[in-house]
């Protein structure tokens, strides 16, 4: 197997992925949670692992700096990267929703103001519905926007919905299911097809064993 470069973001996704890779016999001897290193080579030299910011994983893959990447569907959609999405790892399952003040939808306005960390996803969603919106990009505390009149509604990721409820908000509409996906650079898939498909096959087997152990 030739060397494949894998882009990954630190955090829960990385921990789950490295655990999964270890199960299928791919180990990174130098890796530990507190390391500041950004590049690791697997013991069998088949995988070069690079750590990047979560939002940048699709860009590294699209531009060919990494052959494959493991990233949240949210970052893949928002980046609009031209990559192949080949496997759902089902890590970090949640969903995008439209939410706002309880009982206050739809607002009686010609043009909605929507706050979100994800302006591209937001605009695409409302364009599909034929609605004209003004998108306000926020980097945090998006739930605050409808409460203080900055926006009519928000588009955000929800796992349990508890944060929305605590702030007097409710889900009006589901937009997209989100989980961690494996993406592949299009040129790499042509030039390293056998190696990448073998890696995906091994990963799939590992995921199936994880699922069986969890539900057994």
C-alpha cells in the first residue's frame, strides 16, 4: 500500500477515528492527546496523518494536500468543496434545524433575517424553498439572535435540543442530518484507487464490528 495522507481535526472526531484505526491495525506510535505535533506516520507507513482545523479538512482534501479526510457533514456542506463523499462513519450524529422563538413562526415578514455560523448552508436551504433571506453570520451564541431581535430565526446544529429549550426557542424545521463522513480527493481516487478503496473497506469492517459490539 502506498502512502495515503489523511486530514483530521483534533477533538471527539479524532479520538473516535484513531480508536477505529487502531482496531483495524493502523497505529500512530507518537500520537497522544496532549501532543502538539501536526504530522504522524502510521507504524506500517501506509497512512500519513495531518491535523488541521475542522473547517479546513474539506479544503485540504479538495486541493490535494490530503488524499482523504474525515470531517463533519456540516463543514463539508459549508465549504462547498468538490470532493467525493464515500462513507458515513456515524460519529457525532445530529442535525441542522431552523429554530426561533416558540410559537413565532413563520414571522409575518416579506424577508427573513436568519442568523447562522453556516451562511452557505442557510442560503441554499431557503433558496430551495423560494424564500428571500438576509443571512447574518455569527461565530457563537447563535441562540441569542432571535431573543434580542438580531434575527427572525436561526439555522444551527442541534444534538439534544436542550440549549434551544433553555432559551425559549423551538425547532421549526429540520434541514439536514449531520454526522462524520469520509471524503476523498477526486484526483487521488483515480491515482490511488486501490489503496483508498482497501482503506475504506477496512474502515467499514471496523465500523461494523464497533456497531455489533455496541449493540451486542
